[in-house]
C-alpha cells in the first residue's frame, strides 16, 4: 500500500502542467494532507501554506473589530495623543461606550465608531470635525464670533 506522499506524487503527474502552486496546495489540503506535509513538499513554512490557503478561499486577513483609544482617535481624524479619559468623555456625549476594558485599556467597537453621527455647527449647519468639537459646538472661530454677537443683541 502506498503512503500519502507516494499517492500524491502519482496524482501530481496526472495533473496538467498549467496548474499553479496555489491550486496544487489547495488540492493537497483537500486530500487531507497536513500543513507541515505540504510545507515540506514546497519548501515553505506551514504558516505560509496556511496564508496561501486562506487567500485562496477568499478569507485573507480580517480587519480588526476592536481598536484601542489611540487607533480609535486616528480613525475619527483626531490627534493620536488624545488622553483616553478625554476620548471616553467625548464619546459618551455621542452615546458610544467602550466595548471592552482590559488591563486598564479601553477598546472601542469599529462598527460603533463608523456609525457615529458627527455634530453639526449651530450657525452654518456643516459637520464639525471632532477635534474642534471637543472645544466648541461651532465649526470655526468665525461661526463662534457670529453666534456670540447674535446672542449679545
């Protein structure tokens, strides 16, 4: 009785020469070969075989579902140096709370951050950048001056 490697060698000779490495790797995996067996055959690591299989199945690397405060502030166009407590207070204004707190770090849901409704200027009705919203509810100093002068009269 032939071993797995001998069976595969016989089957590979019957395959068309135009078949590329990825389809060969997928075929071997479908036959039940282990990652390290495939890796030995192609002279790569088993991690590389796993990556090729993931790419072939259309999975590939997945975007993160949670971000730490620094990454979340960058995603929202704010300075990365923003302190976690300040960021948490700002997000609480919009009803977004941290998804997880681990070892004192705040992790934010990417979905919640992407669905965040940005504030609108009380004077000109355009969207206020979050970095400005931390200080004012207007989009610019011109709108702040206009609002103050309208309130004074």
